[in-house]
């Protein structure tokens, strides 16, 4: 298969694009970071830590509560049909 030989020589696809963009993010972040912060590793960009479902829900609820408190959205939780 010709495309497989081409892929071995010149990788393409989503993984390659993620790798290139991650490298660019790493380069920019490390160039502008403060001296007291640790440099970011490429693995931290490509493979971020997994957040549990409970933490994700709690974060979403806290975000919505903050939006309601700021007057940005209307809280409809009290208007639900019972």
C-alpha cells in the first residue's frame, strides 16, 4: 500500500496535528512563563489528567451558581414542575 509507505515517511492525521499543536503550545507557554513557575511538559498538554464525573458535575454546578450570583443567567431550579 503506497499510502502506508508515505505515512511512515511523512506522518499525517489527527494525532500528528495534536502533536504539532501541543509542541507549539508548549513552546509559547514556556517562553512567557514566569521564572518561578515550572516548565510545562508535552505530555501534560497531550494527556491531561482525567477528572471524575462527580468532580465534573460539582464544577458545573459551582459555575452555574456563580453565573446566577453575577446576574448573568436566570436560576430556573425553583421553577421546575413538581
